[in-house]
RNA sequence: GCCGUCGUAGCUCAGUGGCUGGAGCGGCCGGCUGUUAACCGGCAGGUCGCAGGUUCGAAUCCUGCCGACGGCGCCA
């Protein structure tokens, strides 16, 4: 092998190096041989390119024999002339002169036909697939775009704890862990801690894993998911809604811009994402009930929406929608009562288009310590566990609001994924903790 | 927590009471200078999920268990 610098596959596919001797490295994605020729498709993090070997053109016969023997997923370095070749996938190929097998792979277990169960058992290998790779790149862009947007808006990224001493919302869905002689829980939400941080930094956000011990078997649930949460001082429901829609619109536009190739591979038209412009449609909960009634779905005031109702509400929408002002009894204790109508709280859920479900949950927070105590008592909560939180309303309480975004659900929508587990490399579900 | 489906070769499946349990893919050997999930010839590969029962005889019927998948509810 020469000392030529290694080029990434996408640089080769750019076409500027046609006619030159080039060198690249990666893993064998496909291979087949035909007499004195070998066709291999090389995969690296940037894409795939065909490398074609004619025995007579090779500078080493051993290289040719190695290429013939090397199975799918062997790691290789190849060197040859880059040519334009309409018969090759992608339109370019390397006519190989030298072929070095870094490691001869054993028989790769993942072949043409696979069941969901088998792919989950081999997840550590399946993450190499083009589909999961494309989705992983979109997730990366989501984080990058979100941080970019928050930074422009003057938010501080903070680091709330994952191990917590008591339940934040609904004790039944907490994972319990041993904590020396005591018990601790894996965080379900950073919200209460973010609320504490606004009194110094005013506008804060965090990106953390959240854990829910719910035995939910659906295409939009994980027991461990990534949670993007923000909390804003001096902000009411209206300001909070604007932050949510602008953030999501920014993310959608950036993904359309940065991940054109991946979106097309996944069957998502980038134009769908460029259309995500603010403001998003808003419906009060009671209006949403009326809309459902027009579509033939009868719900009682106070009922929560199930998956079929969410689908009905979003089926004619190109944009995500907000449903605001939900019945108090359906929602958490920290949500502020609407002063104009105490049957409802100042909150919103944002529903993604195409039935991807609830992607944001948000509210203005209750600022009055006595109201909070009243609501906690109504839920039979242990007030002592919340004393620290109640303190936040005793020392300079101010109007504030915040939201949580389910990162994987947004990625699922952006990527047109079939199932949320495609959006996280090692999904945790009630029946899956390994690999 | 509830409803449903499925466990047979490394993978995807056929076989549903009777002779030695099959195919395709993948692998190995051989052939082939333009393959695209190549093709042609040959070879190897099995605890029929586990346990018990019915029967002259069970992959096949029954019971229990285990595992997985799909959906509902709950949520982001």
C-alpha cells in the first residue's frame, strides 16, 4: 500500500477525484465474485462505494485472493483508480490495484431475511445498517440544532441529577435503585430541578435520559428515553408556546438542510420539514373535543385522548398542533390553574403530524405555595418529599413556564420511522434490557 | 394490567397424527471478466422453545411454563 491519505467515501462520490489514484477504508457491505473479478461494496461512516477488482489489473495476486475470501463486514483498505461508472451503485467505483484486509470477519449473522426479534438480539451489529445510521445522524442534528437555537436565545444548558431521592410524578412508574442503605429512583423528569435553576440563570434547558417503568408496548414508548426540557422565568403559557414552536421549526429546518441524503434514504421528503413554519395551529381542549365530535368520536369532558383520537386530530394537519387548557384533574399538581376558568390548567401538549403522537408536554407552573400544598394533598402525596420544591415558592416566586420534549418521538417523526426503537441505538423496553 | 399472534437448520419459512423432517438465503468446494438480493454444479448443517400427558406411533393433539412480537391503556 502507498502512503496516500485515506479519503472518505462521500469525498469519492463527489466526483472531483475521478481519474486519480485514491485510497479509502471501511467495511465490506456486499461482496460477490465472478471468475477473475470481485465486486465489493465498501461502507464507511459517510456512505457506500463499489470497489471492483480485475485479477489482471491487481498489483498483488495475494490481494486478489484475500478479497475473494473476505466475508461481509471484514474491515479493509483499498487503493485504486476512481472512475465514473454508471453500472456501479452511486455512479462511481474504484478500480482496485491494492486490497488489504485489516480483519477477516466471521460469518455475519444478519442477512437478507430477519425477524424483529433476531435484529434486536443482534442490535450491536444491526446498528451498522444504513437505516439506523441515517437515523442516528438525524438525531445528532437534532441535538446540534437545539443547542444552537437555545444558545442564540440566551438559555443556559444545565445538568440536573439522574438519581433522585423521591418521586416527582406518579410513584408507580419509577425505577428503584439501591443507594447504599437507602432507596433512590431514576429520574423521570428534570423539571423540578430546572425550576430551582431559573432563580439564578432565568432561562435554562437540559438534555438527559428519563426513565419510566411503564409496561407500555407501543411504537412510541421506551423505558429509557432522551428528554429535552426547558424552563423559563418571567414567562407565561403564551411565551412558552412560542418557544416550543420556534425551537421545533428550527430543528426541522436544520435537519432538512443538513440531512438531505439521509431523509431521502428514509423516504422523508425534506420539503415536508421545510414547511414546518410558526405559528402552529392551537386548539383549546374543549375545541379539540368538538372537532372530534364532528369526526364521530364522542368523549366526555375530562377524558384524555388515546392514540386513535390523536391520529384523528392530526390527520388533516401538515403542522404539529397544540392542544391547550386541559382539565385540571387530568394533569399534574404543578400546573397553574387558569385564573379565568379553574376547571382547566395553563398547559399544552404538542401533537406531531401523521400520528406520531405527543412530542411536547408543557405548562405554566403554579406559583402559590398554598395552592401547591392543596393539590399535593388531593393526590395523597407526601408533603415532606416536596418541601424543597415548595421552598422555591417561598423565596422570590415568579411566573415561570417550561416544557419537555421526547427526543426519540421527534426523531421518529422527522425520520418517518416505523417504531421509536429505530431512533435509539440500544432501546430499553419492558422486554428488552440487552444487549 | 388487558387482548392477540408466533417459537422447526445460522436466518426466513413450509411441513398439522404414519416410511430417513424439507426449501430458499447464508457458509464451504468448483466454474464463470460487469456483478447489482448475480448465476450454474456439488457438500455440510436439526435438543422441531422447555417440561409433562394422550397414543401402537407426536414437530403435529392436550396441559403447564418460558421467550418474543403486534396492539390497547398510561405517558414524552
